[in-house]
C-alpha cells in the first residue's frame, strides 16, 4: 500500500518543492494538488461538505505549475492532480500540459480528474452544469487521442478539432493513468467507462465507508467488460518509471503494507490476484511481504517469483507485543520453501514498529525481543 498526501498550495502554505522533498524522504508515494480557477462572488452552489467555503478554495495555485516544482525537486515521488477540473479546461492545451509534466517528472504523473460541484465557476468557462459529465468524457477521450496519435482528431458534441500535430507525447504509454474522482455508484461507473482508476469519496451518507463498496465496484467493472486486474499493471508502470534511473549497485525492494497505524489495518486478502504482475513486471530486487496473520493468505503466490528475486517473509508481528514461537516461525519458513527455494527467502518483522509518533502498543523491550527473535531464527535457518 502506498500513502499519498494532498494539499491546497497557496502563497501562505508550504512550497511544493519543500513538501515534495519532505514526503519523499519519509517514504510517501504521491503528492496530490487540487484546483479551482476562481470562485465567483455570485456563487449559489452549496459547498458539498457544508458550511462556509474555506479560504484555500479562493487562493489555491495552479496544480500543473506546483506539481512541476515538486517533480523537479524529487526523483521517486509521484505527482498527481486531485483533481483537475477538465470541464473548465481547453482539452488541447491541457493535453500538452499533462504530457509536458509527464516528461518533466520522467513518467511520474497521475491525472486525477473530476467534473466539479461549483456551477457558477464552470459557467464562467462556458460549461453548463447539466452537461458537465458528457463534457468531461469527451475531453478525456480527445486528450487520449492527442497523447496516442501522431495526427489526432476528434468529433464529438462538445469537443471538435480536425487532424493536427502536437508534441510532446507522454513518457507513460499509452498515457498517464486517468484517475476519475466521484462518489459511488455514479463516479465509479465513470471510472470504469473511461478511467484507469477511481478516487472515491471516502464516506457518503448513502453508503458510509466506501471500503464496503469495493466488492460491488469490482462486480460492476467485470459486468462492464473491464478487468479489475488491469489496474495493477498501471501501478507497476509507475513504480518502474520511478526507479528507472537507479545506480547499478543499488538494491531496491518494495514493502506490501496493509496498514499499520496504531496496530490497525485497512485491507485483507492474499497476494494471488496480483502475484504475476507483482513478481514479474515490477523491476525490483525483492519484496517485504506481510505474512504475520491469516489476513495475508497462504504462500502459494510465491510460486510466481522468478529466479534471482528475494522474498522477505514478514512473519513477526509489529502490531502486538506477543512474541512468536521460534519453532512456529521455522515451520512457516519451511512451508514457504515449498513454493520458493529457501535461499530466495529471508525473515523480517511484518512492518515497522511505528507509523506515526504514537506508535504501536509495544514497549522498547518488546521491540528488542522481536528483533532478536528474527536474528536468532534466521541464523538457525540459514546459518
């Protein structure tokens, strides 16, 4: 699991370069910036979260400029619009901005999009609130044509242009991921129809926590002829782009985390649905894999690990002070070795002992005992 940060950049906020560096140093995966071109004084559209519209909505900077500053100050952090109001933008110029930022960031850009809620704001850009979703779809389709064709053209109800030539093209192929924002079920349907991912509202009165809607979202994707398994390929491409220029003598591993905040978790399930892409498409040298509870599934996915890659088994929990039995750890290592040779396996704690200043409910002595157990077990297994 990757963690991202979102911020309204203003002339009184932290700067994008400084924040980008700070996030990358702390292991964050992405930085997201929203946009509003302006806020009309005659606005009657209610603020979706209720109450007065916060000052930052009036003051927010252009996301393509701020994200470019963050991109040149970092080397791995992905930069993303969260979200870009494409219904208020010229699609030809926006396509060039997207491609340019993808070039500047060496393929680290994510295009988060949405139709917006401020009817008066989009009206000033010539977009009717009632037709905004059709406008958004056509502009995305038109931009995809620009990114992928040498002589693109588009003919729609709201977007029309004859054959043209325009460069640069994006680094990511066929184009940067288009992540569609919106609530369930309508936002999810739009994401399935023409997006590469979905940025849902975390909670809504109609459905509560959006995590409970994910099984239905996957069902909708399959019914629409979309394979939910294609999303991991998008993520694999982003990871590969982020590490494409590492030194030859650098070893890169990735950690597959299901959440560790104060000993809680946010996801469950085995690795099988993503195993082939995870092990064979992502160009890292090893994988720190959580295997401390049954939530992680069995070891069968390890059969997909190619020769030359390592798997570090996270068998020792960092969520509880209870010390695992050494013999039980050895039995689990033996079980994993049924699918991957033992010399390709290592042992580690399941995650870090703290994900924020509060940490997990373990004492320093508990942590020492856990680490000592890892070392002792590894020496007895591998020598």
